[in-house]
C-alpha cells in the first residue's frame, strides 16, 4: 500500500459520510444522557442530597450548557470533514464553532442573571447582554458568508480530482491533515478536560477560578492548532495558485483565526468585539476575493470575444 492509498483508506475510516453519520448518532446520544445527568445533579443539589455551591447546579436552564458542549465537539469533527472539500466552508465551520461557544456561554451565564433595575450596572447581566447581541450579529455574518460561498460555488472533492496534478496533490494534503487532526484533537480534548477537572477539585479557591474558565476548555488550544493548520494550507496553496487575490484570501483567513484565538485571552466587551471583528474580517476578505474572481472571468470573456471578432 503506497502513501496515497494509506491516506485515502485512513480518511475513509475517519471522515467518510458513513463515519460522519455514526459519529453524529453517538454524539447526540451522549448529549442527551449528559443533559439528563446535569438535570439530575441540579435536582439532587436543590433537594440538599448533595452540596454544589455554584449556581450552575441550581438553575435547570444552565443544564443546556452540557449537551451543547458535545454538540460543539461534533462541530469540530464537521470542520475536519469539510476541510478537504472546501477551504471557505472549512473557515465557515470555524465561525459556526465560535458562535456556538458564545451561545453556550449564554446558557451558562443565564444562571447568574439577576432581574434588577440596575441591569447595566451588574457585570454578569452586562456580559449576558453583550453575548446575546454578539450571537445575533455572528448569525447574520455567517449567513452572508455562506450566501457568498453559494453564489460563487466551491470546488468539491469530485471536481478537483478531475483537474491538474497540483490540485490533486493539494486535496490529498488536506485529506492527510484532516485525518491526522482527528486523533490529535480527540487526545487534546481528553487532556484539557482532565487537566481542568483536576485543577477544579484540587483546591477550593483555585478551583472556583478554574471552573469559571470552563468556556475556554479545549477550544483555546483548539484554535491554536487551527492557526498552524491554516498557515500550512496557506503555504501549500502556493503549489496550486500564485494569484494575488487567492494569497490574500488565505492570508486573511489565517488572520481571522488568530483574532478568534486572541479573543480567548480577553473578557467582557473586548472578547465580543474580537470575535465579531474576526468573522467580519473573514467575510470581507472573501467578498473582495470574489470580486477579483468576477473581474477575471469578465476579462476572460472579453478577451475571447475579441479573438472571435479578429477571426472574422
């Protein structure tokens, strides 16, 4: 078995349509059970059978946070699934993930919301407001992003394998990256979850601080990995095309991912602005790239018409 056959076989085991459906069923099953377990913990805590001080274990709405975490992990898998098929859809999945992280944070923060006349003076209430508005803005920006992708279309795996050798190699590279990332991200998820759990229960004082970082568990490191992957895709894309607008598009996507990564280092409205800025920047880069593509297509038609007129 040569390298190409090995990559294809591994890819089919981990990232084929059949594998995606299996993982989807498993994820949904785990999400449902995790939701029921969280609700059970809340019930036992409210009844005084167990003692959990955090509000996260007293409000039933906060229980939605737990299944949402597993849905987010499935979105990570979908990101890898679409990586070999389309760079733009792969980037769109990154935007979906950060949007779902914000929405998941809303489910957690809603447990701490206090309905008072000093709504805009309370830190938790203010952050809840920022997150709600941010999720709406991101939802709309992602709609615009995908609408632009649909207008221009994207090269599927079936189309690209019928073209030049450079494109086939580029697709094979993306398949190899996606296949390698599956076990890496799985191990990273397990490691970060165990590390966070041990830090939370090791010391009460530090544990409270660590518990509040639950939104960043795994995904902070995950976007660090994505930056490395995006840079590799940028570099290898030079073998496929040296067109200026494609280089800028891929470079812009790297910058967008970096901005998302930086957002995990900030809090409050700065965090929200960085996330919105990252998605908006990626959308504008794609929009300008497609204007270049349309202009190049128009010039090609014009040149062809000029040649035909000359023939007459």
